[in-house]
């Protein structure tokens, strides 16, 4: 799938939706390690960007995004519109990250 055909918008300029295939999603659940918590806590003492947590969050979002793409491709989509992320804490230190959107088939106009 061409990632330029994944958008948070409800339409793709220059393309026409020919079929709606439904909601697709990619989900991952991640936890922080004890060592990561210690390093993150140490970083927080000095303030500023907490790179350990940024990396954890970015990796979780990327994994959910790739799973979203795989799900869309599996049902025959060549684009995803109205794509979003959501995150919830399942329990302390364990977070679910969800990427979701509407799988569609588009053609160039």
C-alpha cells in the first residue's frame, strides 16, 4: 500500500472512492520495563524531553500503524481514510495503542 494514500481526512484529493470496505485496525499492547522506568525517572529529574518514553511511544504507534496497513491490505484496500490513533492504559504501566480507519478502494480521477 502506498502510504501517501493513508490520510486523517475523509477524502483523498485526486482520487475517487470506488468501494468502502469497513473499519480496519492495528493494535499493540506495550509495557515499560523496570530498567526503562528507572532510566525514565532519572531523565525526569532533569526535565525536558524524556527520550526513553518518546521511543517507547513511537515504537508502539509504528507497530499499530503497520498492523493497520496489513489489515487493510488483507481485505483488498489500497487506501485508508479517516485514520486515527487512540491509546488506553490497560493497567498501570501497560498501554494499548490502536490505529484505526476506514479501508477503501480508490482510483485516480
